[in-house]
């Protein structure tokens, strides 16, 4: 009986564990997908913030360079040196987008966007007024992109993502145990009922079988012996049912 009980308990625990694993697998998968989406949105937000900050800085550089170009234009032809600045690289293009002079690593590819990424650099475009100093209509400012924003964004995504996943996994485990508690209680009640029922069946069935075996069949008539056989078969059937119930509990 102890072996049967252990088997029943093992089956119940295996079923509960299987349900728990399936739920957690689905739950964690959905959480990972959600965190991935949030990570992408955070990355895009940080990138947008970086472009906004760089736009302000490069606009300041462009104004400085524009003043230097205007000064060089007014000093022409005594001063034939294109103005340079250690903080950035620049280039000027005419109204037809043809290059006049350039100190940049990368040739401009957009004449309609104020700021964009190209390779490892950022370009900022400042359309000039119609004075065309040094013949320029477009002024480009180029700086090397500071990748610290990207490293910080990825670091934040990994750290906070794992922390959130860990917290939500614990919450999911707690939540699924709450969901399984009614089923566990129902199974326990059913198990107790079966135990009580089988206990009540065991004593009378054992007594019936023992009495049938002890009876002297030679003193019975054919009719009574036939009835006794039916009683014996019915008692054994109930006994088998008892054994099956014992196995389940």
C-alpha cells in the first residue's frame, strides 16, 4: 500500500511540476518579448536624444565656422587660408552642391537633412544665406560620433532587463502557485475521500471473502452453492476495485 501511495503522490507531483514548467516557459517567453520591445524603444529613445544634443552642439560649431568663413571672405585675397577648427571638420559646397573645399573624412550624402550619421561620423548641414561667402551655399560640419551613449544604452538594457526578468519570474512562480492551489486542494479532498471509502470497504469485503472460503460447500445444495459463487465473484470484484482505489491514493 505504501508503494501504491508513493506512486500516486509521484504522479501528482509530476503533473503539477509539468504544469508549472509549461506556464513559466510561456510566461518568461512573453516577458522576454516584452522586454526586447522595451529595450528597442529605449535604444531608439537614447539615439534620438543623442541626435538632439549633437544637433545643438553642431549648430553652435556651424555658426562659429560661418563667422570664420565670412571673415576669410572679407580678407580675400590677402588671406587665402580656409578657416580650420580643432573641434570639428568642415566643408563648403556651392548652390549646385559641388564641393568647393573640404576637410571632412566622408563626402556629404544628404543636402536636405540637417543631421545624419555616416560611417563613424556625424554630419550637420547648415544652409547659408544668399551672400555666398567664398561661393558657399552649404556648410557641413563633421565630428566623430561619441559612442558612449550606445554603450550606456546597451548596459542599461542588459542590467535592467535581467533585473526585471528576475523579478517577474519570481512573481510568475508565486502567481502560478496561487493558481494551482485550488486544484491541489481539490485533489487532496478527493484523495481523502477515496482513502476513507476504501477503508470502509476493506473490512466487510475481507470478512465476506474469509467467510466464503471457510464455508463447507459440501453441505450446500446446488442452488445455494451457485448463489455463494455469485457472492464470491461479486466480493472479489469489489476487492479488485478496492485495490485500484488504493493504488490511486
